[in-house]
C-alpha cells in the first residue's frame, strides 16, 4: 500500500511524495480543490428530501468547501476527513466564518483506514481524489458499507470515452467504470459533465496560482527546485488531458435495486 504522502500527492496530480509538506503552501490560494460545490448542491437538491437531517461524509475533503456550502444551504450534518492537517485547520476556520461550525466535523486522518469505521451516512462525496481507495469496484464496495440502504455516492473524476484510443494510468473508460460499479452492487443514477470552456477557465486559474507558489518555493529552496519544476510540468500535462482527452464529470451512484 502506498504511504499517505504518496496517496495525497497522487490525488493532487503529482508524482513525488517529497512534495507533500509543501502542498499547503502551493495550494494556499485555492479553497475549492475537489468537487464543484455548486454541482453537488444541485444533485443533492434533486435526489434528496428532508435535507436538514442528512448525514454527509466527504472523504478527502480538502479545505471543506463542498461540506461547508452544503451545511450552509441545507443545515445538515457534514463530516470531512483529509490527511493534510493544514487543510483541516483551514476547513475548521472556514466553517466558523460561514457560521456552520456546529454542523461540521473535520478530522485529519488516512481515509483508507478511516473508511472502515464510518457507517450510516446518507451521502458520501469522493471529490477528485483519484484511485486512492482502489479501482471503482473497490472504492464503491467500501463506500457502500458506509451509507444507508438509500444512500448516495458522489464521485468527481475524469474518464475516457469508450471510442477513444487515449489511455491514462489513473483513468478508466466509462464502460469499465459502469461494469465495476455493477460488480460493487451500485449503478450510475445521474451525471453532470463539465464543458470544455469551464474546465479551461478553472485550470488556468488553478495553474496560475500553483505555478506562482512553486516559483516562490524554488527561490526559497533551490536545492529542491526539481520537485517544484516537475510539479508544474505535471500540472500542465494533467490540464492538457482534462481539456482535450477525457470527460470530466460528477457521477452519482446508488445501490442496484
């Protein structure tokens, strides 16, 4: 099994675990670093009732943007877990600023371990964390044990069109995802695909801030410059894939009836 540091860096589109302690600095300008809160809110509104009594779990919650906006909108209970302590600290601060700290619980832990102890949620969110919990069959099998019978699992991810010849080490073709979901006893209920213009706009904003902070770190730590240069390059490669090669979407899964 990968170390926590390796898993977190992989989820942030990096390759070198030595980047881990610098992620809070590199991502300090970004709050929404996972799924789109607006998309999740719309799907929650569409597929749930009695929303103030919902129990929502975000595994790999980052700085808590999705949960805080859900708590603010629906006054529901929100529980976030992330392995980066600084992200959790910021999530707690943001929850206070949004006056939802009584609705929100944020904790620093390894989601691969913590998921085994969590039960009875209405919703689980897996926002752009990649295959940290394994492939889709493994991920949805684990997630299904944490939700109620009528529970929902949101997965924000990229996938490859079935007709495409493109391959990516961390992405599957859609038919493979649907087959693995079925093998886990889950089915795709709905999906919101992000259009290319939105992806480009988001990527440009994120990349501009990441590049600036990496350049600052190169000046501060010239002996480690290759770590930051590589991360900038990895961001460029990932952005090209997201904008031209794959489909970016938020997928909503529920149990097979």
